C-alpha cells in the first residue's frame, strides 16, 4: 500500500530518492557490447538479435524493407491509422512553433553580427521493443527532427521472434517520416548508431528512451555523438486539492505505475481526506489492471503521498521533486503556473490526464526524468539544430577597437592574440 508522509517531516533526500548510476555488471556488459559492435559490425548485431530477442536475422535482413512497411500499413486498422495521422499533425503543429529564425544585428558602422541555425545531418532514434510497443515514441522523437530539417533519420528497434518489427511501430515510422529502420535494440543498437556499421549509418545524435543498458550505452557514446538525455524510470506527480475525484487521481498515478516496477507515482496534496481516499482507491484499481504486478511494485516501493499544510507548500514540494510529468489538479491551475519552476511537462486542470500528452495533444512526451527537469527540457526542435554565431568587421571598425582588444589579450598573457589584431592596423591588406 502507498504510504502517506508529512512534507515538513521529510528531509530533502527522502522526498524522492533517485540514483541514475548503473550497476558495475551493467557497465561491463555495455562496454563489451560496444566494443564488439565496433569490431564486428552487422555480424554482431545479428548475433545479439538472436541472443536477446530470439530473432533469426541475417545481415541482409537487418534493415526493414519497403515491402515490410507496405504490409504494416495495409494491415493497419483505418481508425488507428487516422488517429496516428491526427496525433502526428498535432505534434508537428506544436513543434513548428519552436523553430528559431536566423538573426542579424547591424547597428554599428562596419559591424555585422548574427546567429544562424543549421539542422544536424543525421539523427538516430531508438524505439524500445520488449513487452510493449510504443508508436507514440516514434512520433514524438521523429517529428521534431523532421521539423528541424534533419535530412536522414535512422530508427532502430528490436524485431520479434518472427524476425519482424511490430507493425504499429512501422506504421508510426512511415507516418512520421523515418528514412531507414534497422532491426536491432539494446546497447548494440546505440553502438551501431554511434559508430556505424556496413549497413547502419553513423549518426550525429541519438534520441529516445530505453532500459538501463540503453541509457548506459548512450552515456558511454556521448562525445562521439550527441544524446538527448539519460532517461530514468517514468514519473508522475499529481498536485491535487480537496476538490479532486480520488478515483481520477488514483487512475492517473497508475497510468505511470504500470510502465515499470521502478516508476514513481507521487501525490502531493493539502487535503488529508483526499490523501486517504486516494490511498484506498489505489487498492481498488490496482487488481483490475492487466499489468497489476508491475503497478503494485511501483506503488508500494516507489509511490508516495505527501501531505502539505497548504497549496504553496505543495508547490514547493513539486519544485523539489522536479517531476517528469506534473498534473496540476486544482481549482485555478493557471493561477499557480508561474510558481512551478521544475517540471518536464505540466498538465493543467482536472480534465487533462497525462495520457493526453503521451499520445495526442502535441507537446513532446520525451521528458527529463530523475530530477533533471531542474536544468533540462523536453525533446524538441532545438535538439536537432546547431547554433552558429557569425561576425564581420570592416578594417575601419576593427581599427576603432583594436587597442582595447590587444590590451585585453595581453592582460591574459596571450600576446599572439593581441598581435593578430594590431598587425592588421599596421600593415596594408595585401
């Protein structure tokens, strides 16, 4: 059963304990896989597909073919296909608002300054497989890259025992605009995307969630490639007042608890009555879930109900936790929006369950976890572009500031820096 705590009696480290460090055996396994993929390329990917996924592949069947994509689309229910396209349109419309414009500043004689945005050339998207398929992840991770102008988007996802990728994943990939898809998962997929193989192109950045092996591999290849974030277990924090329906709150907590035994479902409230009602309601709803065992472990081991003296104290608790998903279920959510400093995505009002953002509304659902919302942001167009500044001075404009630049450089002991400026003022252009 989920426990109820009083906020004022909790030390900060007790509010929500997280630890992103991988166990030593995980580190060792990932190191070995990365080295193997770098050494043997596609042959290693084929062997790991058999070992970890039970899929009989060859090097020639690693890549998803156009025939497989066509088959997946043809077999898709029209209603779901329409839903995919509606969700994709919402996601694209939202992310187009994130596109930055180049700018130029020319407010001083002889001086031009500016900044330009350039999309990365190749992006890698990791899509988990295993016990569940996540077409929503495909849409969320691919569409911002398309909006940013990325020319090549390479997706990796494990195949099933039949050697095929789940058709809903392929339908989502086609809808979103993936360039190439490869049947590989785990740390080996991350290694292939980072270093390339004969068939899998090396990319510039890898995005997408995965298990601890995937997260560890992403951390290890960072520097060779960019990554979006190191994703931890799913989190939901529901900030609720006494006017909330406890059945709704319990259902929302379980929407993340069913993801993973390590997921963190947390309720923060100023209502003792709601706290007790939600505690009881969870016991009613958990047994009804197909993934009840997972939800039970998540709720019992990582769940919390934190009782605060008032709403402002409750918001303080939310900011300390810095959750991945934050539902603000209060009478006037917009009145407290500016008090919320740390959250991946904020769901305002009693009729905005987290699942609305997971699938359909438009904002991205690839979000910072494990408290990293204190300093990082949801996946978006910015993750797929680079900023370059540029500057231009005429000889006359440089001459006006040359003495100051030379003096600055010499104070740092960098006399060649200073000379590179003054020499242009002392000699002719040629």
